[in-house]
C-alpha cells in the first residue's frame, strides 16, 4: 500500500498461517448410521407438538383431529382482532431527499496539518477527509 512517498507491505499469507499438515487436518470422515434408528427421537410424542410441526401422517392418536380443529378455530378467532390502533395524523407519501440531491448542513471541524477536506458531488457539497500531501491528480 502506498500513501504519498511511504510504502507499507502486507503479507496476507503470513497473517493466515496454516498448519504444516493441512491435507490431514482438512479431511472429513464419513459416519454411516441407520437413519431409521433416529426416527423415534426426531418425532415428538406430544400430539399438540406433532400437529404444530405437521407430523400427523400415519398417526394413530385419536386426539390429533380434534387438536387440528381447535387450532384452526383459534387461528380464525385471532385474525378477527385488529393488531394495531390507527393514529389520527395525516399520512405523507413523500420520501426524504438523499444527501446527493440536497446535502445536509454540516459543521466541519478543524483538521490537523496533515489532513484536509475535499468535496464530492455535482455541487461539491459532500466533504471527505484526505491527506494534505496528495497532488491534484491523486485527489481526483
């Protein structure tokens, strides 16, 4: 990286050191297991929980259908209520202007001698801080 007449070199590979035996440490071992052994642990025993996650196929529990009906009725009951109260104020549909179109009024602070402000945008209203040792070509 070069700033003015000063050059600084960064070595990315030195920052991200890898172990000497990278291939051995990156190996993924495959574990074979019978997925059917895990099914009893993955399927909840509680009928309400089974209805909520949609695991009701091949169920022998008589309460499943009743639970589904109760949940369907409660959903329609909840949707009947309004979730918010409207405010008595006019709705404005105008979007705020971007800082490029209308620059905000800023109070710029004094900078040290090695820094200065440069301005961007069509009307040169967007301030940025740059090095004061840059040439006009570098500044552009």
